[in-house]
């Protein structure tokens, strides 16, 4: 492998390692004061998830949608309850000639007086006692939407948990990548000092010093890029979790640790079908569409309502003879309505709802198809990441030993400077590859948990 190829490999490894630093983390502890007086907050993975759940605006939006669905269901439930109304009014009419009856020996009696001021108040009650199941179907459909929006809220929380886990491990990876490059830079500085000393006594040629200085400059550039990636990851973490910029973040986690075994693929798929909130929300909405279809079909069936009221008017038109005084009256009745022909409106509405239901069923079938693929993909990612850790560990062990041997040979004067530079580059690439493999496993495991619905 040429020197340029080794450099390309190292640059690619560092770029991939730093690329994981792109999300958020969070914490529940109160900030503590460090020795220097600056506020510091210590985060574990669970703390990061809790803070992300509390500060997510998407969760707030989903909760608002759930509240709206609950209010809609309450309105549907109240549709079959009686309604009471208080009505009042005033009207002014023109003057009319009074009509009176005169009987001999008796004072004239006014039958229709001139009353231009007309006042009326009514307490009214209406109650749809029978709607052929329409109100009940709409109520069940509204409740299905409430349950579906509740599942949507669960989905949003699961996404927030995944974002927090991804951000947490991304920041851990970014900081560890900075540490790896920083240690490599220190080794490079030590080697550069040795080469310069050997040049002064004439043991190496001037071009060896220039080669070491060039490689040191490239590693310095990589260190700057890695540090920038770490700062970007931390800034994104603060944005989502709401941690203030003046609070230092200390992560209580490490990429090293036990690697849990994933269950069998069939078990994972069965758990996903049972636990995925997206699937449950689709099923609930399909059921709600069926209830709306029942409600529309009830539009061609009769409805029965009862009504009653108490009137207080001056004059009261139900009182004869007409008098310019407050009089009350009441009424009660039953009404039946049957729209037996509507020009095809109900039939068209039923066809529209049936098509909507078929579309939702196809969407559910597509989700099941994609779910099987997603579970298999996430399981393969976990297996591949586990195998990559083993391979990267072996590569790191070999690279470390090779670097040690080459350094001893160089100090003994039997190995050229280019071999030392190449060995150090191989060691740096191996360290970053293992860091990247450990981070990939943590992220793959988090994505698998999300796909299963945990």
C-alpha cells in the first residue's frame, strides 16, 4: 500500500467516524458546579431520553392532536343528549283597530286589543331519541380516532427516544474520535522530535523530517475536523434537549460494553406486529372508517325526536282573547323524519367511504410488507456491526503491535522513517475503525428496538 493510499484510508476512516456526530442527548439531573465554577450536567442514556421526551415539540403537537380528537369524541357523544335552549324576542307592530263584543246590559269586551309591543320568551327542549344508529356510529368512529391519535403519540415518543439514543451515542463517538486523533497527534509530535534530533546528528536525511512534518500537518487537520464534528453534535444535542450553551455536558457512558444477542428473526417480526403503534393506529382508523360508513347508511332510515317547551309572552298568541299581559303556555310533541329518496347522495357517500377504507387497508398491507423488510434489515445491521467489532479489534491489535515493532526498529536504526509514518497511520485508522464499529452496533441496536416497537 502506497503512502497516498494509506493517507486516503485514514481520512476516510476519520470522516466516517465523525459523521455519526449529528443528533442529540439529554439529562434529568440538575446542573452541578464544577471546580472551576462552571455549571456541568452529567448525562446517562436514560437521562438523555427523558429530557428529549420532555422537550420535544413534536410530542407536544401529538398531544394537542390527541386532545382535539378527545374533544371531537365528546361532541359526538353529546349528540344524542337533549338540548335546552332559552329564546327571547321583541317585535313592534303597527296599530290596529280594536275588536270588541257588545252585549246588552254588559260592558263591551275587547276580543282583539291594539298591542303594538310584542314580547316573547321560550324555554325549548329537543331530544333525538332514535336515529337508526347514526349518532352511535359517529360516536364509535370518533372514539376510534381518539385511540388512533393516542397510538400516534406513542409513535412520536418512540421516534424521540430513538433520536435521543442516536444523538447520545453519536456524541460519545465524536468525543472518542477526537481523543483518538489527539493521542495519534501526540505520538506524531514525539516521533517528529526524534526525527529532528536524529537529523541534527546526521542519522536521517532532511526529507525524512519533511515527510514527518507533512504527516503531522495532515493529522492536525484531521484533529480540527474531528473537533468540529464533536462541537456540531453537541450543539444539536443542546437544540433538542434544551440544555443551555453555558452548561457543560458530561456523558456517563462508553462505547465499550457487553453486546446483547438479538432474538430470532421470527420472534422479532411477531413482536413488531404486536407492538408497533403505527400498525395499531392504521387498524383503528380502518375500524373508524367502517363506523362512518354505518353512520352514512343510516341517512336513509327514519329518525324520531321529541320536543317540548314553555312560552311566556305578552301577548301570548295561544291565549284567547288576546290580552296585553304576560301569559304562559307549554307544548310537547313527537316528530318522525324519513328521507326515503335523496337523489343518490347517500349512495355516493357510501362509495367514497368504501374507497377510502380500501385505501387504508392497502396502506396497512404495505406497512406489513415493509415491516418484515425493516426487521430483517435492522437485524442484519446488528449482526454486521457485531462482526465488524470483532474484525476491528483484531485489526487494532495487529496495528498496535506492528507500530511498536517498527518504532523499536527505527530507534535501533534498522527501519526507515517512512515505515514508522505508515505504521502510525495504520494504527490511527484501526483505532477509528474500531470506534466506528462500536458506535455502529449501539445505533443498530437502538434502531432494532425502534423497529420492534420497544
